[in-house]
C-alpha cells in the first residue's frame, strides 16, 4: 500500500539542518513509518548556503526566506534548525498556517515566547516535537525502564551535567550562542538537555537554587570586534524533585576536555545507574548486595535495547549520534501521523524552560525558587 507523503520544509542548513535532512532520509529506510517523509524545501537566510546544502542533500528546492515554507500549501511539517531566537516566530507562523512543527531545543529564548508557542500548538491541535535527541538513546530507554520497574529501588538522587568545551578557549569567537536575545548561554544551549534528561528519568522538578557564571566577559567576533558577553558560560544548580529526591544539575561549554559530556548518576535505595554520552552505547548498573565482587556492571547496547536493532543486529557494534536523530525523527513522523509517539511536545519543552528560567531567577535573586508541579 502506498503511504501518504509527509512534505517537510527544513529551515536552517547548519549543523542541525544537515542532521535533520540525513535523519529524515535514513528514518524512512530504517523504520516502517506511517507516512513517507519528503524534505521538499530547504530555507536558510544565506541563499547560496541553502542552495549548496539542498544540492548535496538531494532536496529539490532552496530558498533564502523561511516564509516561503509557511506560504506553501503543500508543506505538512516545518522543521526548525535555526538559532533559538527564530524558533518562536517560525513555529507560531507554521502552526497558524496549519502545519505540524518539529523544533530544535531549547524551545525559545524567553518564557513568554515558550508559552506563546505552546498556546499556538494547543489552539491549532497540531502535533509538535522538540529535539531532545539524547532521550531517544536505547540506553536511556533502558535506564528509564529500569528506574520505572524499581530495579534501583526508590530514587534518592539525580546528579547530572552537560559538559562540553567548544567555548573553553578565550579565543573561541563570539557567535549567535553568546547573544542573550538570540540564544541565552550554556544553560539555554546545553542545560536544556540535562534538565530534560532529569525530568525524563526522575520526574517534575519542584525547587531549584542556581548559580550562573561568565568566565570570559568579552569575546572577539568574526569581524574582529571585541563584544561584551552577558550570557553564562556555566550553570550549577541544586534541585529537589516533586518526588522528594534531590540532586544537582550543571551545564558548561567551557568544561575543558569534555566533548559531549552529558553525564549523570541516578542513585536509588537498592542500586544506581550511571551514564555518559561520551560512551553512549553503554549503561552502568549497580545493584546493592553483599559480596567481594559486587560492583557496577557495564551493559553494552544491543538489539534488545530500544531501536538499536533497527540499525544493527549485533550487540556492542554501536550506533552513532545521527542514528539517535533518526530515532527522534521516527517519533516526529509518528506524531505527525496522529499516532502514539515518544516525541517530546512543546508542552514538555515549556516545562524544561520553566526550570531553566527558575535557575536564572534564583541566580538573580539569590534565593530558592519553587516551581508548580502536576
Ligand atoms: N538536538 C541537538 O542535539 C542539537 C545540537 C546542536 C544544536 N541544536 C539546536 O539546533 C539549532 C541550530 O543550531 P546549529 O548548531 O545547527 O546552528 P548553526 O549555526 O550551525 O546553523 C544555524 C543555521 O540557521 C541559519 N539561519 C540563521 N538565521 C536564519 C533565518 N533568519 N532564516 C533561515 N535560516 C537562518 C544559519 O544561516 C545557519 O545555516 C539551535 O536551536 C540549537 O540549539 C540541537
């Protein structure tokens, strides 16, 4: 039977734009999808870049204006892979034009924008999805199942960090991620991933006390001008979950030596789970018990874990970052087809943004901030 096409306009042709295009192509060959994803248009404000990327990725049309995607009645879904400032205007315009939206994280640059996006999604009744890519890892699927199944007992603590070092050098150039109104610093950029992970594994966060730090107050931009940096290079927070478990969250893009250190440990009354994205085909599990040889076990990813088997029939051979993006896209296509889906919606991403906002407020006001929980 021929499946209906899901016509997609992709906005942005940088790191994530390419990852989306590759994932849409791979997902249709890797999974049995309810609709056939077809990236029909690639828009970037840099038209020569869009044209070159479209040609190399096999996308028929390129545009220098994202509004072309909104005005095109043949587009079913808009995928947003632009700097954060543009997420809200593109997503709201797309939803008002009757298109589903797949948006990169973080949802937006302010709570007001995040709320407006979530309200537009609710008013439209259309599916939305946000790119919390690391949650789709088969080892994270396993961790969630182990925690929910009581394997480590009652969760007492989550200690997590998202550590990278792409801004660790004083010579790292000022870029859009340093602009407060375009992005929002390490907390917004990578902190959103570790907040999403904490919520995904342990549940709602009820109280935070946060501290932000800017290590480099100026950076030089691509034109050679020294620019003041007002966003954070690193964030540290103490948290308490609605369940009563406590813990810490940190995010740093100046964490020298860490290339993709999204790492955490979940402690429970009968065991622990430990993970780092730098070795993301492994999960470490500890079950409490006596014995001289009792300790952490390293579990290697294999076909019995999540969607690993769709890529490889052999355990331990490992999947890669683009495969995680492909699993994410499967969830996006299922959501767009109106099916049950693992996709994280705008409402889920708003909850992440509320935690990030509470950490910022706590830093500014020097006090604990409580959050509303379900
Ligand atoms: N899920 C993940 O693992 C992950 C990883 C990296 C980045 N991201 C997110 O993806 C988004 C993009 O990040 P990136 O690393 O790809 O950035 P990037 O700088 O590599 O690419 C951004 C692209 O957007 C284009 N752009 C800028 N203004 C535009 C406009 N007005 N209209 C159309 N295109 C425009 C730029 O020309 C560029 O091609 C960000 O929101 C970021 O937080 C997510």
